[in-house]
C-alpha cells in the first residue's frame, strides 16, 4: 500500500469486499493497520470489530499481532456477531433494559418440550421418542425466531385441501406447540436462546440507528443470512465511522448472471444482503490487498474460472461462446485459472484420507509453510488425523471430539450401560480396566485384585448380577479339576471378593431398580457420585477439558432433569449417549502449528498456503436441502421461512472461497460406505467447463504414488513380517505325553499341534467373560440331565419322566449362566427330549443290563517297551449277556462311519477295547457289541441313534483302533517327528481350535474356515 488507507472516508453507507482468492482475516488486519498509520496506539482500542464467530475473532487477533511486526498496539474490541452478550461491548451500560429475561437452558428446553409432546400424544409416546421430537420441534422454533416469523401459529390456517394428510397433522401439531410453548416460557420467566440473541441484535441495531456509534466500527466476514444480524450490519455501514467488509463478493460477475443468482448460488446470500439494504453491487469497493501484480493476475484468473463453473444454470447455455471469447486473441484464462489447482480421486474414503495426509505431511517439509484440510465430513477429518499420527503429527482440528469419544465420556457410557441391559462380566471388566478408574486404591493393588476377580469370578457364562459373581468366587475356592485351591489362590479370591464388594457399593445406586422409571436428575446425581468414587475423588474425575464438559453435562441433567418424564435405566443410557455425541470437546493439545483441519464454515475466513478440500461428493459437500420433518415447501413459503436450497448456496459460497486459494487440491472418493458416489455438482461443473476448453483438471501423480507406496507391503519384508509357515515343533521324547484320554487321541490324529500345546506346553484356554451359552454348554447340560435321570431310574422309573428330565435340563442351563428369559425355547426342547429319553431309557433297561454311568477308567498299554496310559470317562456302558455297549451322548452330529473306521474318531472303539480288557472293572467287562452315538436335540426328531460298530463288528473296529494308537505312539517316539498343525486334510476346514492363533493358521493356510455339517 503506497498511501494510507482510511476505510471510513466517503459518505455512508460504506461497503467493501475482500476478493475470494485473498486471505480474508490477514487482509482485514493489514487494512486496519494501514489505517492506524500516524494514529496513536490507543486509537485502535476504541474500535469495535464484529466477526461471524469466536474462532474468527481469535484468528483476527492473531493476524493483527503478526502483521504489527513488533509495533505497540492496544487491540480493538473483537466480538462474535452471532454470540453477543449484553454485559460486554459493543453494548454500553443501560443499552439493554433489565426486563430481558434469561434464556432457558438447552436441556430444560428439550425436557419441557418432550413433556408437552407426550401430553399431545396422550402419554403413549416413549420418552426417548418424545425427546427426539422435542429436538426437531426446537429446531423449527429456532428457525422461526432466527427468521423473525412473527406468527408461526399461521400453520394451522393453511388450506387443508392443499396439503397431504401428513402435512395437515404436522400443521396441527405445530400450531399446538407454538401456542402452548410461549405460555410455558412465561410461567418459567424465560425465553428461547435464539429469541434472546435476536432481541439483543435487534436492540443493538435499533440503538445504533438512533444513536450511531461515534467510534470506529467494522462488521466483517458475515453473509448476513440472519435478519437481525443483517440489521446490525446495515447500522454499521451507516455509522459515521463504520464500514462493512464482505467475504468473496464477486464484483466481476457479469450483470446478466448476477440477475439470475438464486439461493443455490455462491453469491446468493451476499446478493440478498445487498438487496435488503438497497445497495448496488457497483457501490461496493474493493478492500485493499497487499499483493503483487502477478498474484493479483493469478487470483483474477482463478476467481473467473470458479465463477464461470458455478454460474447459474440458465447462464451456462452460452459456455461454448464464453470459452471462445475468453480464449480470443491467444489468451488462456482457463489454463491460468487452473494453475495451482489439482484434483485427486481416491477409490474409497480411506484412500482419500491417505492422499490428504500425504499432502499435509509434504507441506510441512517447507519451513513456515501452512496447510489446511477443509471438509464438512467429520469421518474424513478423523481418518486424516489418524493417518498423520504415523509421522507423530497432530493437526489443530476445529471439529473437536465428541464427549462420547473421550476417556471421561467412555467411562460415563460404560456405567450407564451396566444400568441398562448391559450388566455382565465384559462391562465390569471394561469399567475396572478404564484408565480413569482407581477406586482410591494403589495401582498395583488394583491391578492384582482386578486380575484375581477376572480369573476366578468374571470368566465364564454371563452373570445375571453381583450375587452370581459371588457364587462363582465361592465355587473357585473349592478348587478345579478335583484339586483344592492353594492358599495363594484362596488369598486372591478373598481380595477379589473385597474388590467386588467395593465396586457393588459404588454402582448400586446407579443399578438399583434400573428397570423402573426414575427421574433424570436422580439418575444423573447417582452417576456423578459413581464417577467420582471410581476415579478416586472429584479432582481426578473432572480433570481437563473433557472432564469439565462431562461435569457441565451432568450438572445440567441434575439441574434440569426434573423437567423430564421419568425413564428407565436403558432409556437414560440412550439419552446420555446422544447428549455426549452432541457435546464437542476441543482439547487443543500438542497440535502442529502449521496444520489445521477445518469445517467448511470455520474455513470461510481462514486461509493457508495449501488448502485441501475433501468430501466433494453429493450428499456430503453439498449436503443438499434436506427434508423438513414438519413443513412442506408451501408451508415454509407461507411462513416466509427460507428455502432448503439456501443451505446449498451457503455451502457453495464456502467452496468458492476455499477453491480460490492460490494452491488448492480437490479430493473426491469414488465410493462411500461401500457404494458408488456421485461427484459434487461443483466439481462436475468445473470439470465440464475445463473439458469444453480442451483441457483437463490437473492431477498430482507423484502424491498418488507416495500414498500407494506407504500402504504397499514391502517387497522384501523382514522375517518378523513374513507369513509364518506351518509349525511342526519337535520336543524331546521325554517331554512327549504318555498319558491321554480317548477324546484327546482324536485331537492328536486331527491336529497334532493342539496336542503339543495342551500336553507339552501345558496351555489351556480360559473361559471367556460372558461366554455364550452355546452348543457346548447345552451339551454339558444334556449330559448332566441324562446322568441324573438314569441314576434315578432305579428308584423313580419313568414316573413323570418328561417333566423330570426337562427340569433337570433347565436347572443345569441356569447353573451354567443362561438367563431365565432365554429358557422359553429350551423348555420346549427339554420337554420334547424328555419324552424320547423316558421311552429310550425304558427300552434300554429291558433285560436288566448292568449300567455304568459317567464311569472313569484307565488302561496301561505296553508299547515298544514303554507304558502308555489311556483314560476314558464313558457317558454310559451297558453289559448284557457278556456283551458291552458303549454309548456316547451328543447334541451335535455324530462322526461318520468312515471317520470311525479310519481312526479320526476313535473314542468309542478305544473305550470298547478298554471295557473288554476290564478297565471299567468286572461290572463293565465284556465283548464289544455296540458303539452307539446318541444325538439328543429335542427337535424333530428329538434324538438320533447311530451305531458305528462297522461291517466287521465292534470287536474288530476296537482292535483296529488300538493298533492305530500303538502305531501312532511308536511314530511319535521318534525325536524327529514333529507335531504339525492340522495335518489331516479331511479336517483342514474344521472350525478354529483353541490353538489356531498360536499355530498362526490364518497366515499359512489358504483353506479358510468352514462349518462342519
């Protein structure tokens, strides 16, 4: 600037514009400082600068400090136009009368509206649904108040014949709401927040109209879409020392195109603002920009390119002529406008995030270079932030993090989920392992006691309550596998029980009567107390920005929750989750000073050396007009509410502003959510215009190559990253097992590695917390019920057999952890099975055979000079006339005859051989006759009996099984024989075993896993 710039010269009103390619706040600061030349430092302190929001106000203050270059300044009074308070400038004392009521809090408003909605629906509406409708209704009233609709009740007077039944119902509902709600607010002595903001702005505008401010006043960066704000902007423009600075007004758009600008056009809002104040576009002056001629020329070219691409549709019919005119005389303004602009396309959202992260990483290689990612898509922003973490970078994000995604929010969610339908071992473990939970204990003590509680009380079937966990701890004191618990284990269990008691005392107020409706304020009070107890005190519970946000939310629920209808624990959990999703926490942290991630609105006035625009797909950017849940288009027009397309126009303005940056990269994803996407209309129009000029949108192939290379597997990965080969360990012979059960012999044949892990490494799978009551547990319950039923046969016989068996089965399922609510189906299966079992037991008892139930046996077999001990726990052994029947009960399918014959399922043949040799004692000794698999399901048919004695008879099948066992023992006595993983091809697709993750089957196997039929 060669001479001092004075924005307040000339007759009012004074309107300026900063062109779209310029950094708005930096140029605004430069102009203000140029005006300050020759003035004392305190002159600026008297000035008032109104900007759209608080972020813009902070950024402008920073820009002033940077542009001052060490000059002493007293900063002006910078205020957000959309969030003014009556007790701070620009309001003077006495400007606002004391009769302006306070605003109702957001939570109280939602609860009060929900009560009103529930009454309208005769109290049959679920509380959460009423709260959802209250939020939508509040949005409708906010719109009416922002747009200053004086009579929203006019919806009831709409001509019913012109409306569908749905809209008639909406009109009736809204008319009730707009009549009842103001009356309720008068009772409370409050007003709606938006109404209060509108009143403040209107009073400020009226005050300045009557008594214009005598000091410098600048309103900058606003598009004036809010009528009350537009009034203030007009008052500023007319003030003796006032001016308005518009963002990105296109002063070069030809008059015919300007006349056709509508709501969806980037200039639509600015055109409406100028029309409101009867200002001709030609009267708007350019705000001076400190730029070179080359920069100005490049900026003009880019602005023209974007303006042509986003012209109103009716004005694009002459694009061919326009392009020819632009290229007349050898000029290439479109090519010039493409300088510094690039377009990259990613296959998916993740690919787009990878491109954005690489661009941001590359930008910071240049000292002092800044980069900003602009996107309205929070998912893309989070993906990019995560990608930047690969280089230890974190961008300053305007989006923040939902409270529900912070550690404090997660803790709140975990507690209320327990009070809903989520009580269980997994929820308790997640709570105890949360980083904020200490319960006031030493970390080492908490870790030790928590591990003990997990090991002995929380692993296994889902516990219904704390009492069920105590019963499990009590059972653990009796030991496992027939071995009593050691003193060390007893001490761990005692400590675990103490920890459980402490945890129950903390959570009991939250969990008690969670199925019954309770007041929201009461539940929030209990929740706050639980959080403080779990964290070890208030100082630990509410630390940092996220703790403050959580405390503020709970305080609001405690204060305003009485206005809500009572709700169950499940409903309260859902309510809290939604509120936390809406509460945004901005923690700051150690963000890189030259990297920013901005939403479209936040980026409107902020500029960086490199600007990346992501999310350019229809439905994302722009989002579209959206559907109004209450009002049709005619209804909105009747109420003089803005059309849904105005939002598209504002988004277009944001896009145009950002796209005019000197270096801008446009990112587009071909697929979103797994579905093909549609390019943003702006990108599509830009591409069409450029193609019409015989050009193409520039790309950045090097950046695409970098992004692909980062995610490409290394050509020669280190050994630690190479896929594992099929393991086949060869332990010393003396470490190999010489004792095994008949069921483990089958495992040895099918998957030797599992035998190695189980018998040599002594690794045993722990039960999972909240383990599902699946086929294994049902099978155990059926086995136990059959055992007890058969034992009672001698005394009770078949009297009331089906009912007795069904009760035994259900009792075992309950003991295993199945919820009572899940027993309805099992009761039917139990009764069906009981009828069959009673008839089958009666038929098997005919002839008075000797019956052995759940009998344990051991058989020592000399093999090549070594004794091998075979054990069995037979479900049932029957001896009649010297013949032995070995019976195994199953709830799934039985092994095929081929599997038994080839030795893959040798359990029953080996058991029969043991019985023949007297391993079950004289009562169970005899010649093998039947090898029966009895599958009991309770379905249709209730059971199935399959004899696997084979064509050669049970005795021969038993001999073949013993011979196969001996051969296998001899083979594995060779120290070079390894225990390979899944060596039986017939079973390579069997369901995952307990040891597949140790064998890393997924890395070396290409078969995948299937279901056994």
